[in-house]
C-alpha cells in the first residue's frame, strides 16, 4: 500500500509540475501581447524566449537546492516544499503586468518546479524492488506528461474556466490569468495529501549517521564520479532540444518556414506531450522486457535521428494536421525521459542520490538557453533548418557517446553510500 500511495502522489505531483512547466509556452503569446501592448511580433518572440530561459535558469538553481535538501532533510520534504513554491508562484503570475516581475516570478516558479520529479523518482526507486522499480518511474512520468494536455485545454477554454472563477470570486480574468490560477490551485490541492510518514527507508538508515556525508555536492568531484555525472546529463540533451527548439518554436519559426498556416504553440506542445506520455510508457515496458536501460536509450536516440530528419526536410507544404502528427511523433521519440532519470538515480549512492536525481534533469532543462541561443546564433550563417540540424546532431551525438560510457543499472542494488 505504501508503494502505491507514493506512486500516486508522485504521479499527481508530476502531472501538476508538467502543467506549470509548459504553461508559459502555451500562454506566452497571449499574456505578452497584453502586457507589451503595441510591441512587434519579433519583440514578443524575443521576450518569450528570454522569459522561458529565466524559468529554465530557476530550474537550474532549484535542482541543486532541492537535491541537497533531499539528501539532508528527506525526500518527502522536497516533494511538498517544491509543490508549495511553484503553486504559489504560478498563482501570483496571474497578477503580474510588468516584464521585470514576470521574469522574477518565472525564476521562482522554475526553482519550485525543479524539485518534484527528482524527489518522486528517488522515493520510488528506493522503495520498490530493484527488479520492478522501472514500472514505478514509468507510471510517474507517463501520467505526469499528460499535465501538458490539461494546460493546453485550460488555455484554450479559458473563458469557460474563467466564468467559474468569476462566479466564485466576483472578478473576471483573461484566459492566460485563468490558466495560471488553475495551475496554482491544483498544486495547493496536492498539499492536502499527507504522506510525511512515507519516507524512504534507505534515507532513514543514513539520516542520523554522522559519519556519512549527505547532500555534499563535492562528492561528485571525487573518485571519478564527475565524469559519470556529466554523462548522465548529456544523455538527456536531445529531449529538451526537441521540446525547447523544434516544438516550442513551432508557431514563430518552423510552421511559417514550412509554409504551414494556423499552427499554435499550445496545440503543438499538447501533441508532443501526448507522444511523450506514450513514449515513456513504451520505454518503461521495453526496459523491463530487455532488462536494460541503455539499450532502450540507444533505440530512442536512433528513432530521434530519423524523426528530426523528417521534420526538417519532409514537412514543406504539409498540412497543419500533418505537422501536429509530427510533433506527436517527436514527443514519442523523447519518451525516454523516465529511463534517463532512473539511470541517473541508479548510478549513485543513497547519500547523494537525491542531489543527483534532482540536478541531472534540471541541468538538462537548464541547458535550454544554451541550446536555443546556439540555434539562434547559427541561423544567421546557415539558416533555420541548417541550424536546427547542426544543434540536433550535436545533442544526439553527445547523448549516444555519454550513454555508451555509463554502466548498465537495471536491477542494481541501491542500498549503499558514496564514500
């Protein structure tokens, strides 16, 4: 029963986490058109990229913060602390009408969003049996990815949801405000679930051991651990290359480039995360069947190479529907997110496992500004397609090499500490 409750809470938490994570890309145009009234489309586009990068910067800082807290104070403390922070931040975002404060709130929300997934994956990995823990992480990420679908639906039907809020509060809100308020409300509802007694037994065994260093980031720079840690990060780069560049810039960059009218970022993101949910489900099942994490990653990287080539060179003059099908497939190709985080969690000991499991995915997310800026820089000399191709090849190549350097961790005993 304890395991089922943990999986349920972690899955619900990640569902709201993803809702809030992608929400900005869904409502950025509408919110910025209101806040930046009279600004040109290019100014709105550049501001949107800047604010998204601020959110990713917050996640970079939050990953380190929550990871260390998780190893020192406990995984459950991080699970609920992060939910509280990003829920309050997103609710506050509904009342921001200044770009400076918009950026500040996105950083704070990013810090909060950085902790939930790593804490959930760490808890489940340390609680389930070593042969079946892959199923637990698979369920968390598969269900959680559907939060992006809800974000798209709420943003697209804001008037309906807004009327409900108006009836309750007596105030009327714009669609983008409604989307932020619902995100904050969903997170706060999650805090009503009391699971403080469901801490990981592995963590309990090390909590009071004074001779064991816990949450010490410097441990990652000793005994050759840094190379392993860096490889864990590099494995995830293609996921956010696809989401942060190919999908997130659909409306502003790629659909117009391919001559496809009517494509919306919110819808493209929704289809991509539907695909990601299916991809995570399949990758988890395949991993359990093959009894391997690494083989699954290599299969998905190969699939990604094929999909990126089709996306960049095969969509000219295609229909809007075909474009959305392609974003669904791209999402499915990035569906090794659960396997990627599980690999990172399984590479290190209990006393720094939370630090690793929180920082690795958030350093990958934090790489988005580097990836997007490299993409923008290369557009000038080689064009959008050439730039996307070069950046994609770099991310996929680094991921494949890094995965080859990591040990196979399926079925590995996690009850040990790093010295």
